C-alpha cells in the first residue's frame, strides 16, 4: 500500500489509568465493552486491553481500525459511549495516541472528546492489515 488516507487502517492506543480500589470494577467494564465491540463493529480489526507491567492501575486499549468510518462507528456505538461515562467514575487518566493517517474530519472527531491526543502521520511503509 503506497498511499495512506481515510480509507486505510490505523492504530489507536488509549492509555488509561484507574482510580485506586477500582481495578476489578474497571476490568468488568472493559470486558463488557470489549464483548459488545466484538459483536457489533466489523471495522474494529484488533481490540485488546493490556495491563502495564510496572503499574497495576495503568492499562492500554490497543485498537486497529479498518478506516476512518470504523472509528466513527466505534465512538457512536452505545456500549462505547456507556464505557466513556463509566470511565469518568472509575478512571483518573485517559490519553490517546494515533499511528496512521486520518482525515481532517476524523481528526476533528477525535479532538471533540477533549482528551489528550497525539496523531503520528504515516510517511512511508505498508499495511497488510
């Protein structure tokens, strides 16, 4: 693949920090959200929730989206919206890193959440995803 745009896959890392005493509840929330995303979002082609080996209250959602439309579908999915609401109760940190090229409209959508966001634009390479 030689061109990257809104039609190409990209990687999103959502770095999460959970409030003290809330890890078990957060894991239940993450499990329910993951199950719902798997069942309802064919454009989410990789979705894992990984714990930081140095901080048991820190986690990372690793997500690969098929394209910009898949991201839009994800953030408008009711279980994801419910997850974000409950994160506010259980979490005390949330930042996003994006690796890959997204359209201006997708960038604007990402920025609309008001979370710390850093987008790394692809300059070269290929994707077999």
